[in-house]
C-alpha cells in the first residue's frame, strides 16, 4: 500500500514522513523545484513519479492507494473531486475548501463513491483535548453550560503566515477564521457534542497596515533604515532559528546566507505594515449550540506564544486548560467563599509529534482506516463539514454585522449545491 503527496509544503511533508515509514510514497506533485527535490530525495521517489502539476499526476490514472492533498486552500476542491473519481482515498489538509458549497459537494461525492476522506483536524487527536472530552463525557461536573475559548496565534506566527505568507489574503486563500480556526470550530462542536444554532462575530485588520508603519520604514526589511528598532525585522525573525520553522518555510537553503538571499525577493522579506494582506488580526465570536451551550471564541494575533486556552463552565464545576503547559485543572464548586473546594490537576501524557502529538494521531487514524472496510474516523468528512459551515457563518456574521442562523444557512447552501 502506497500513497502520493500533492503539495510538498511543511504540513504535507509531516504527514508524508509517517506514511513513508509505514507504507511508502509512490509519487510527489509539487511545482516548486526545491520542495519537489527535497520530497523526492527523502522518500526515494523515482524521476518518472515526480510531477510538476497535478494534471500530469492525474493523467496517469490511479497509481497508488491514497493521496495526501496538502496544496493551497483554493486548489483543494478541484484536486479532491478528481482524486475521488479516480478511486483514491484522501487525507485532506484543512480547510476542505474556503467555499462551503464545495465542502458539501466533496462530502456528497465521497459518500456516493464510498471513498474515505479524512480531514486534518489534528486537535481531536491530541491527548490534551481527548482528556478534556473524556472529563465532559463522564458527566462528573454535570452538563456544560458555557465555554470561553482562546486561540492565541502568537504575533510572530501572525506576521509570518497571515501578513507576509500564503494566508494573508482571503481571495487567494481563505479568511483567517476558516484557515486557522476551523480547527477550533471543530473542537468546540466535538467537545459539546452538538451542532451550532446561531453565530455572531466581530473583528478587523487593525494593526498590520501601512498607517502603523514606522516613520522612515521601507518596503522590505533588508532595505529599511529603522529595522533595528522593529521586532518584525526579518533578521530577527528568521536568522536566529535557522533550520527550524518558520525559517524552513522561507528557503530550502537553511543557512544565514541562504535565508538572506531568499529574503531579498521573497514575500517573507516584506515590511509587515506594507504588504497586500487583508485578513483579520483579531476576531471575537459568540456561538450558541443547539443543546444550549454558549461559547465565546477569541482569536488574536497579539499574544507572545502560540497556544490555546479554555475555560469550560459546567453545572457543578469548571475545567481550565492550557495546551502550551499541558495542564488541565478540574474544580468542583464550593458551598461558600470560605469552604474548601475539591480540585485536581491533570498533565496529559506527552506525545512525540507536531500539534502536541495530534499529527501522529491523525496519521495513525488515516493509515489504519485505509485497510479497514468499517470506516470509523474521528475526523471524517461528515464530521468536518460542520466546522467549515460554522467558520463560513462566522465570517459572514462579521462582514454583515448580523446574527447567522445556521440551519437557515445550511438550507441555502444545499439549495445552491442542488442547482
């Protein structure tokens, strides 16, 4: 059993490495010569199975058992639909598609053809969120009433990925609430075990724009006379972490010389205040689920670290979690301010792999399901479409200043798909 890799970027390479160890990689599709060579060398892919375009690859017919689709967001739909027609099972990077109608069409075709499509919602596979799910489902604190959930993007991650990088503009990738936070919509729906009912949202691009550029700054960091005073100077951002992300996303040549050469012309060398970005750098959303649970979700690029934190308030106690410290606190309510209260702290088992072990868990699930006729994935296409509709509704609520009724939106989407 072998797989093909479509899109040899950082995420695709992480998934392909485990697939290579367990089964093998039969082919790679990657237009960027350096990334294509890196994948071909690492996975011992012969020259006749190295493709510069997905059309070349698909013209070969079905040449392996499954594909990993980790290309740019707006290429997912067309590539996935062709792969399904050819008979491939698919590991699909999120988002499924920025367009909710396309998400539904992929879901319908996969089910019609009986193909497995597993979406890369890696948070479901972490020990951290699995432990929280276990506590909720045990009902030891009663029903969940409300949740505060924070996605702390980290200011350097915001600048790298959503100001300078591939996901800086909604029209060429997807809104940040879809690209980054469909993870969070998915985990929230999973934790509360309910579909969403209504969503409102507020946010904007406030800081990373030209009005906030320092006086005397230039279009590119390497030409800038005030770079020494700027924390976003690319020499501070990338050179000290040669060989590690996000420097590895800038250039295949991981040396100071190689990075500086690339940054002379690369999008990653641009001033963060003078790019063509338009996605929000902060967004707050309010979600009401059908089972009565209310959620406030706060996405922010103005944090020092990348992590998620949450507080789950139940009938008889509360759960606090911080996935950066890998700590979960469970507190049972006391009768009064002076009474002793019961509390315990859980440190979920640490797991090797990105996203606190979520990447490894996802791949184990996908690879196990490939040979399993009883398709039972924690992140199937049927489960994952819900989070994408939620993310789409959230952005629509932000842009229109209205509260979006999810069932009404779903009806509109299904009518559109049927036309």
